[in-house]
C-alpha cells in the first residue's frame, strides 16, 4: 500500500470515528434523553420482562428557568407465561424504574407505562399484541393482573379490562372467571354479535348465558348486555342490566313476536334481579321494550325527594303561610345535556321578609319564538314514586324544581322552545323566563310539539345541586 493510500485510509477512519461520536452524542432527530433510554434498559432487566423501550417523549412546556414539563411513553413486553400476580409485580417494578428516572432540565416528568404480552400480529402494518394493559399513574399495576387473568381464562385478545373471545361459550366461561375473581370486565365475541358491558360492574355468568341463548334465537342479529336507565322504574344506582337485541327484520314480524315470547317466558328468569330488554329492527326505526321473564321491578313506594348527603333541612315551621307568587323571584338554571337526556332547573327565591311554605310542582308552558305554546306537551313526575313535600323557605333562600326530557330531533328546522312560562304556585301569574347559557345569551330548548317533560316538585336547593 502506498503512503498516499495509507493516509487516505487513516483519514477516512478518522472521519468515520468522528461521525460515530457525533451520532451517539448529538442525535438531533432523536429527542429521547439518555437518562430515559438508560431507565428503559434497566427496566428490561426486571425479572419477568422480555424487553422495554421508550416509545415516545414530548416536552409540553419549555421553561429554561424552572425546568421543562415533559411526558414519556414506555412499552414493556412481559413473559407471556407469567401468572397474574407475577405479571403485576413485574409491571410495577418496571414502572418504578421509569418513575425514578431524572432528566436534566426537566422539572415534571409524567409517564405512561404500557404492558404487552404474547406474539404480536401485524394489522395495517402495525404490530398488535394479544394482551395490552397499563400501569396507573400512581403505580398501581392491579389491572395488569386482571388482564393476565382474563387471558388465562380463554380471552384471545385483552386490552385493559376489555376482552375478546372466539364464541358465545367462551364468553360465558370468561364471564364466570371474571365473576370469580371480581374483575369488572367488558366482553365481546370476535364477530361482534355478542357483547357484555356492564359499565364497570363484574359480569354475571347467568346473564351472559341468557345473552348467548337469545343470540341463538331465529331472527336475532346480535345481542348486547349493558346498563340501562329505565324511564319508569327506580333502582339502586339508577340503572339495571338489560339485553339490547338487534333483529334481522322488523319488530312487527312473526319472528320478532317469537323472540318477545321467548324473553317473556318465566323460564328466562335469572336470579333475583330484574333484566330489561329492548328489540330493535335494522335502522332502529322501531323498538319493543319489556322485562325478561315478564318480571319488572316492583313499583316504588311514594317518597319525597331526599336532600344530598350532608345538607341539613330547613326548619319545618307549621305556622308558615303558603308562598304567593309575589313572595317568589323565579329564574332558570343553565340547560344541560347528557346521553340523550336534557335537563333544566327552575329556581324560586323567597324575596319576602317571612318564611313561606311550598308544597307542589310548578306549572310550565313551553313557547316558541313567536310566543305560541308547543302543542301536545305532556308532563309527568320526575321519577316514579316521587311526590311533593312541604318545604318552608326562609327569607333569601331558594328552592328548585327539576325539568327533564328526551332529546328531540331539530331536523327540518322545527319551532323550538325559546321561553318558558312558569306558574310557581296555584293562582300566581305566569312568569315568562328565557333559558340562557353563560357567555352565550339566550338558548333554545328542543322541547317540541308532542314532547313528554318530567317535572319534579319544589325541593330545598343546595350549593352545587341543580
């Protein structure tokens, strides 16, 4: 080799070494701090952990004086054969390692530690693991144990407490396992024809079995078990479990009638509970509601509206006179909406100098922008069994009455409600009130012709209670 070639080779090696050092030290395209990469390597050494790597790092707030605010996402792959307890322990220890990492110049570092297990499959170019779970921000890894328990019980795919199985029999077995271990799991079959989501409650294997049998009935396309809020029943927690049965044909067909008879049969009874059901046709055009085994809950006893916990009732002054319209200043609360329901409250303040008594329900008339009343509006009690009670309102204090209705379609630009006339007590003059949203002014209500509105009795108002 000539001296010139030797010099060129040495020069190339020097340049290559310099570039290698530059790549290791600078890495302008890689924002992950070395401290976090080191923590991931340390987490990978935890017993039960196959691998750990930083999946993402982002600085949300840069502050050269007090330090940045950042977040790191770490993916940890656990041994697939771990017991639920061992998986939880390994996940917690790996998360502890990440939580202990300190990054120079970062004041606050939050984290998401995601756990995987099993052989991943490729979906749209992305690797998807059979099991995925998360450690809570406070380091609680109990959900990882739950996920491994569901996998052991036969789930083909687990994501958090959501589990998928191959068929209906697998769903029943999984519900049984979840019930035995008190796991509030959400279950479904791979084809989506069976689902069980009890809104954070532990599944009931008997209900799961009923859902599977319902899905096997002729003309049934799918069945979902879910928590419902019946309009005509009061139950603990305000919800009951129910079967949402989707039909392959209309609800008026002989096949639908057969499904209804099957559900109404007393042989379908499950334990001591009461299960609602609804049958819907394609497009959800029509719906049939009922109670499994033709067994609705008993009608509630009449009762007045209870006050929130920690609120003391006003003194019951037997000598207080009934409030008149002049004693009260009426206002509306802020309209609200949730899950297809609409909510409003009517407030009445005692502006007199003496206590006065209310015992009843306000009378409401809903008017459109032209001042015309909405037609065929019916009113009903706010909830079954709720009756008015005598409330003595001290001077300067307020009572309220709740107003509820189901969302109504405003397609085709119908006449919506722009104002509400309120008669607080019999014989008082109507007081027109305009609903308003904070910062937005007047608001419209979708109380249309034919609406059913549930109106509650006057009750003692409490701070933050509407």
